[in-house]
C-alpha cells in the first residue's frame, strides 16, 4: 500500500458516526470492515481490536485514533474509517476528542507494512482531519483523502 486510499473500499468508510462510546465505534468499524472485505472471522477480529484498545488507547492525538489488529489469514493491509464530526472520547494522549478513527488490519507476517501504514496515518494534519471527518459520504471522504495524498506527492 503506497497510499491510504489504495484499495480503500467506500463500503469501509462510515460518515457521520454518532457512536456513544469508543467500544461502540470499534464494533461499527469491525462490522464495516467485515462487510466491505467479506471477512468471515468477525468475532476474532473484534476480540483482537477490543483487547488492544483495553491495553492502551489507540487515540494518537490531533483527533485521530488507530485501532488495529494483526490477523492470521489476512493477505494485505486493510483499513476501515469512521468519521465522527462531533468527536468522541478515546482516552487520547492529548485528551482531545477523536474525529477520525482508522481501523488497521494487517497480516501477522506483515510487520513492515503495518508500521508503514501507521506512519502514513500519523502524517495526516489536523486541518485534514477536520475536512475528512466532515465528509458527507464515503465518496466525498475518498475524494478528499486522494486530493490530500496527491498534494503531498508534489
């Protein structure tokens, strides 16, 4: 994956999320990823994501959370996204509400790709988070993300 938009299914983008807790949002993200990528192992993925979040918040600051899991049987890095315009408490390091949650699922054997994708996510600027989280629909989200990625290439 060279860019976050590579292979991101619009079915894995949730806009206007109104989850009341980070746990509820994680369930929504896992469900969206399972539907979009036709994964049969929802319970295993959900357990891994919830366990990781219980150990330490994946809220990295600047309005972003990156819940993640490494899973057997996954052949590449996949992402699902939740846009939370109102923000959601994720126990982030900067104590700011999360507006963009990016679920990252990668193969157990793909440590390098996992870290590279985390690095891509960490480069998203606060101004871009605000734009992306306000996307009206998955197509708009993907267009905004692609536009930001293309601007960074030049």
